[in-house]
C-alpha cells in the first residue's frame, strides 16, 4: 500500500503512488525526480480547506494532483495535461 508521510520539508510520497498517476514505473519516477524531469509542489489548505493539503507533480506535459485530508489519506486524485505557461 502506498504511503504518504509528513517530513520537515513537506511530504514523502511513495514512488508507486506517483507512478500510477503518470503510467510510469516507480524506478522511472525516481529517475525523473533525480534528474529534474519531474517536479512537485505542496500547498497547505487555508480557510474552508484548512487541514487539507494539495500535492502536485509535473512531468512530461502532464500533471498529477493529490488532495489529502486531515488524516493524510488521499481524498481526491486527478491527472491531466499540464497547463501551458504564457510569457
């Protein structure tokens, strides 16, 4: 079972959970994280979203978004094309 554990810097997420969202192997997730082809963002919920966290992963033009509840369990998951940045 995939785990999400809090750390001083945010969260440690099992590569297996991320791999499922991108259609990759856990080894490929680890390689992409190491070489910078996969990045992530962690956001803490405020106001009506207090107690929730949003973890977003970006790789190869795709985005995986995991929303965690107060118990740090995944309450929603979405995978979609990454929005293009203007500029």
